[in-house]
C-alpha cells in the first residue's frame, strides 16, 4: 500500500461505475466520488498518468468530505489508512505478547488469574477463557 501511495504521485487510477460512482486513488488519497454521469461518460477503469509532467503533483495530506446536491466526495489519505493498520497491528501484537507471557507463568491468557492446580484444558474460573 505504501507503494501504491508512492505511485499515486504520478498516477490516478479510478474505477467508474455506470451510475456515476467513481472510486480510486489520486495524489496519495483513496477517493470516492458520487456524481451524475456526463455526456461521454465511460464506465470502466480510467488511468491517467503524469509521466510527462515537469513536476510531481503534490500529495494531498488532508481527508475530504464534500456533500453537495449533485456531487459527493469522500477522500481518505493513504497515510491515515497505513497509520490505522499499523496501530491495530501494534495493539494486537502487544496483546499477543502479554498473553504468551501469562501462559508461560501459568496464568490465564485472558485475565492473568493464577491457574496453578487447575486441570489442563479446563476453563479459567475467573473469566471463563479456555485455560492453557
Ligand atoms: Zn482468566
């Protein structure tokens, strides 16, 4: 996804639906436009590239929500998506590390209750999670 972000400096890639909905990537953002098809509107993939442009078009860092009567747009910068995925992955990883540490010490993975003397495979008496 970081690669997609990088190349979106030069490329716009959009999928155009027959009803005027267009979704794709442009200048570092995922963009969805809800529009009324205009004359000559062609559903399908639309890829515009800017190889010949002297300067790269600047990335857009802000998200955007526009809500007008005949045109709507929702745009999310890809850096925000990457950051959210990273945050969720970090939290999941931390929980996994904590659970593994508890299991090593003979504690319940879920709540940390000391499972000494409790049969393997039995449920944790404290939180009901499967013990060990
Ligand atoms: Zn427990």
